[in-house]
């Protein structure tokens, strides 16, 4: 059971999906609110504090991408996108605007619950780390991570990252030159022991490199692929 009574906003234009998720999530002890369109979801999400939002990608009015984009302007609430099969381009868009994860329809309620628990555990751990490491900065010649401010600069220019992109970069930078498999990263950054899609890692690494590359080729090149194994943050000797 969920001891903390975490508040979750479920956003989907199909009542049967909202009802299904509410039934399973309330059984786990979560407090559920619902919205059936993007405008309503955004209004509720900005007016109230939720621990997590389950957000359908295709919504009447403004879609899930736009909801997430506007939400990220003022809040870092974790977001799980619900997407239909074949919407890979849109899932990438979701990651670009700050979604933490996605679940493909038709989905297993058990999988959704697992992913929610994993994200909430990770959010809790990250909040704890933020308090414990308030003065902990990571400094490399072309890359600086200011953990207290959650700010990243590359060659003196600030890089705008989503919460998950920042977390991935900070994790890699905390153990420079150590190689992490995709499975390692899913487990430690996303907190997934199973149900994880390895493409989630690849998509985030790709976006991270692209954003760094816009301001510093050297910083972007620090994130290297170790073929057949995974990724590492490489520091020039």
C-alpha cells in the first residue's frame, strides 16, 4: 500500500481508462483526481500540487505535449505519458518537453502502477540527495553541474535540461569514466528493475548530447557510447 497518500492526476478523454486507473490506483492508496481534456488538466495541475500526473498524449483541445510544455514552465511534477502504438515520434516529443516516462496503450494497470511507484521512489530519493548535497558541484574543463541550483553550464553557457535529462547527466558525471549499461541506467536513474524500455535511455542520451552540442562540442563529446555495453561520461586525461 502507499503510505503517503500521494496525489495523482489522471488525464484521459476516455472515461473507461480514467475509471480503470482510478480503481487500481485507489486500491494502492493513492488519492486520485481526474481531467478529461488538456485545458482542465493544466488548470488543475497549476492550481494544486500533485506527486505525479498520468497524461494521455492525444487529448481534445490542447494535447499532452502542450500540457507538459506549459506545466514545465513553472512545475517539475513527474509526468507519465500514455501513448498509442506507433507514436514513437510523439513519445520523443514528450521526452523533449519534460515527460519522465511513457506507457503504450493498451497497457497493463500493473505496469502503470509499477512505473508510478518507481518514479515516486526516485523523486523521493532525489529530493533527499538534493538536501544532502546542497553545496556539491561537479566541475570539468568544459562542463559544470551546480547541484544546489540544478544548473548545468557548458563552456560558460547555461544548458536548459528537463529534470530527467539533468538527473541522467548528474548520475553519469558523479562517476566519470565508469561505463554504465542501459539496464544499469534504467535501474538507477529510472528506478526500473523490469518493464523498462531501453530506448528510453537512448532517447535521453541523444537529447542530452544535442542540447550540450548547441553550446559546446567538447561537453557533448564527453558523453560517449561504449558499443555493446552502454554509456559513460569520459574526462580527457
